[in-house]
């Protein structure tokens, strides 16, 4: 797959202008694509959206300083003006001696043939019918459903490309589709709502039944929910909620947080922070991912980064600047958009499977949480403390005894890693296909419900 001519010409224009104005090094980044979306509302299309975007950015280096600028206009005049603007801000920038270009790789990834032609009338009708069905089926299958406030589909074609003055270049094009629906139910003065989404590479691969059935089942169950007696409980989180929990405390894996002095456990690298058997990696090419990610935003080829190995806090996510400043091995986890500075992040976190069957995971008294609210506002990534409103199922000896609503769950993330009492043997992936893990049993989560 070769980079389209108009993108190559824009990136080359940026690099040439930066060099002519005296930059020691420069990097040009492109991000763009097309978005198509439909939303159903009361039996009709509530939203029909077709949009496209294209933005380019420059990161230039001189005298140990770094300047940024971006443009949504790819004309040569605008690109030259963008470079001028970056140079104008350069004297105002602080020194960043560790941030410099380091990649000289050339990568062009062909995931598959991706077309961007306009939808013909038959294809459009099929998508409209699909979106309307998501809403109408939820409403039709249970008389207690009062509304399906979120129902629709999206299709996205995304393109990213990079070139720098060391000769590195990268290009990747992807296509994805997603659908979602929700069920808002009312019965005997009680309300409950549940939302579910799913993703695939192509519209034709989407299965609306998954969203419809999951939204209805969970909402139906939650209508029957009641509080749980306050106390300490063994807790199991759904894959989506487990991904959210680890996402809130992702600073633990950030080398940038160490550089900035905000890392919560910087002195514990290389020490035991989780139970035996707990292994966590960032796996950009994981088969569960919607697409493998072949290079980071500096252009380096991606590879697995071990974050925990058998309970030991083993590694950090790096870009080239953090690795150089901390004197640690570089991991290709740079993250940057055309508008923003160099940062870092995970792509697809994956917890390794254990040995426990699902029957063993749910043995004894277990609170399975399927919905949480307020996690981000109720979490402190420095101390590890968290608190959130929760709903789910109370299990006893392998069977559901009660649907749970109206409780608050609290605990400490860093302590919870040492209180994992079971790791399932079957891997599950969250709905956005960005996180894979077995079921985990956490001991000692405090649940505040009935006195």
C-alpha cells in the first residue's frame, strides 16, 4: 500500500519548508478519514451524518526546543504558513533536550483493500433499515420498554501517515463499523436502562441481535434489582468494566508520569505489586484487536510491552524521549496527533489466562458487577482509592440469587492487585475490542448498601 499522492506531497512540503527555515529536525503528521453515522429516533432517522476530515501537523526541532503547529488546509500556501507559525513560537518554548527524532523506519501497512466510494441507494436503504430495526426491535419485544434513547450505527475510514527528516515514513488505512442500542424500561414505578454496543471491520459483519438482546436482558434484570447488605465482597467485573478500571489507573504504566513527577509508584518498578500468575502486556498486534497496530506515532514498529509478569511490576510505556531521559529500554508506545505534543499510551492491554473455570470463579458468595457509574470522578490515581455506584448480580455457589442495584463499591486499585484470588482460564474481550482478559476474582471490595 503506497501513501496517496496528495498526502505525500503535503508531508514533503512541510519537511522542505522546515528545512529551508533552519530546522535541525522536523516531523510531519497526517490524520484524516470519513465518518458515516445514523441514529434512530421514534421510528425515524434522528441523525444522518456524513463528514470527512484532514489535518496535518508539524513538529520541528532547533536548539533543543520543540515547536508545534497544525493546519486543516493542505494547500502549499497554508502549509508554509503553518511552518512559519511554528518557528514564531519556537523562542517561547522551554528546552526539551531529550525530545528528538529517533526513528528512520519506512512502513506502509496493508490491512486489506478499503474502498471509500459513495453508498448507492440500495446500500443506504440497508443501513437505514438496520438503524431503525435496532430501535424498533427493542421497543417491540417488551412492553415495559418506554424508549430506546441511543440506537444507531457508525462507519469510519481512518488514515494516518508520518514522514520525518531522518527518512522515516509510515502509512496505515483502516475501516471499522459499529452499532449500538439501549433499552429504557419502566415497571411499577421502577426504571432501568442498559446500553450495549459492538464493533466489526465491515458493516456486513455487524450483528444487531447482540445489541438488542443484551440491552433488553440487562435492563429486564436491573428492573428486579435491589440493594445488597453492606459488607466486604468478592467481586468479578465484566470485561468492559475491567477495562475501565485499568484505564482509570493507567498512569501506573506511564513513563511520562515518572518524568513529570506524578507517577503513583515510581519506586516500585521491579517489585511485587500483584499476585502470582498475574501477567499484563500491551499487545498492539493482538488477534482480538479490531486491527493490528503496526507502528506507533513516531513510526517505530510496534511490539509487545510487558507491564506485569507473574505479579512483578515489570515495565512502562515509553516514547523515545522518556526512554532517553530515564535511561530505560525504549518501548514503541508513542502517541501523538497532528494537533498535539508527543505523548504515549497503550494500544491493546491483555491479561494472561489463568487456570480457574468459570464455575470456580463464581463459587461461594460473589458480586458480579455489570454496570458502574461515577468511576472517573470517584477515583484517585495517586492513592489508588476508588468509589462508584454499581449494579449486577449476587451469586451463591455458582448460581445467581439476586439482581443488585443501588449500592456503592469502593476499594484501592493497588491493594486489589494483591487480592486477586482467582484468574479464569478463558479470555474475553471488551465491546470496543481494545482490552482482553480472563475473569478475575477480587477479594475485599467494600459494598455499601443495606444496613
